[in-house]
């Protein structure tokens, strides 16, 4: 059996790893100086099919992905609304 080499327990079996973590807490090995992890949150927004077709065509014409084009347009719209 191969055990994950990154385990802090230095155990050679899953049972030994279980015993180790029964007696220890992950905070004993937490590095307070380690950088926080950044997460990119992506959500899905329903778009009417005809509208999506038009967006896909514009993205193709501009040589960018649909996601890039939509994000650019939304950012532009927000700037217009804020300064409007």
C-alpha cells in the first residue's frame, strides 16, 4: 500500500495515519506565515439562447472567449452606471 508522502505523521499505513490524527490536531502543523489561498468564484447565469448566439458571434469577431467578452461588457456597464 502506498501512503501519501506529504503526511505529517510519517506513518506507513492508513491505520497508523488514523492513530496519529486521533492524537494530534492539524493546527499543530499550521503555518501562520503561509499565504492565504485565493479562490475564484464562478457562477452560472442563464442567458436566452438568441442572446447567447449573438454574444458568441461578437466574441468570435473580437477574437476572445464568451466569458471574457461578457466580463468586459459588464465592467463597462458598471462604470457607465456609476458615472452616469
